[in-house]
C-alpha cells in the first residue's frame, strides 16, 4: 500500500492508495461530507472521497447551502444573480467598480446579489440592480440557468441575467459594506478598459465585456 499526504491551494487531499492495474480504475466516489464551519452566508465543507485509483482523499469547498450535505440538495434555483444591464437611452453597458475585501482593492464587474428563499431570479435582478445602481430593468433579454465559475473551490451557482434598463445612475441605496462606482461604457470605452492590464475583472464580466467590445451588443 502506498500512503501519501497532499496539500494544495484551497483543498486538502489525504490519500491512501492501493496499487491497481491501469485498466482496473474505478469511478470517483463520495464517501462522506462534513460541515466544518457555521456562518450565516457561506460555510466550509469537508468531503472524503475515493479517486479512480481507489485512493482515499479529502477536499474542502465553500457552499451557501444551509444543508448538512450540500451535495444532496435538490434545489434548481441559482444561489445568486449577475445582471448584465444595457442602458437603452445612453446606449451603453452598465458596469460597477466595487471594492472587494478578498482582493484588497477594486474590481470591475456587473451588479449582482443573492437570490433570497422563495424569490425568482427576475425579482432578485430587479432588486439588486436598483440597490447597487439606482437603475430599473425595463426589458428582460435572456437569462441563463445556474452556472458555475469556480467549481474547484465552491458549488455556488449564478444566473446571468441580460436586460435593458433605464433611469439615472446612483449609489445612494448602497449598504455600508458596499463601495461602488457606477460606470456606463460605450463599445470603444469597453475596448479601452480591456487593454488596461492594471485593472481587476470578474471573469464573467471580462467575457461579456470582450463580446460587447467586439460586437457592440450583449
């Protein structure tokens, strides 16, 4: 029996491996899930699992679930919504420049927020856009199902909500924990932002902004 301990990044892996022939690999199997923190909005969970070579390993991930085992949760509602707002009268895409504590600085992104229990994604999108930018959704263009952007560290899912909006931008409704600057960008201004290597972007925002810079549409 080969015994090895591996630690890397956000996840911890402890492996007890048994020699196997290459053609006898098994499926990855979850053995046990344990909640290791107890906070309101986000918690850490420890998974014991066996890999394809039947090595016993561990993985730590973050989840917004209030279940003891998030992997058994059946809800299809995304945890959060990211609004991609296009201001019709200004003919510009709406971005926010927001201070992110985990980055120790400002990041360019889209308005976003958690979907409350019993709430639809559309209602959440309306609320979050108004609270963060003072703007109102006038037309829903399209929305995605729950998608994952960092599944190596978290099971958090978000819905991308593309919409037209109107109104005068304002951050008067921001909470004390929010430091947000609202930025309306044209196609050329989007290109200029993307060429600045000193800026920090949310990955979803970079992809949409790059498309907007190329096509002028969302």
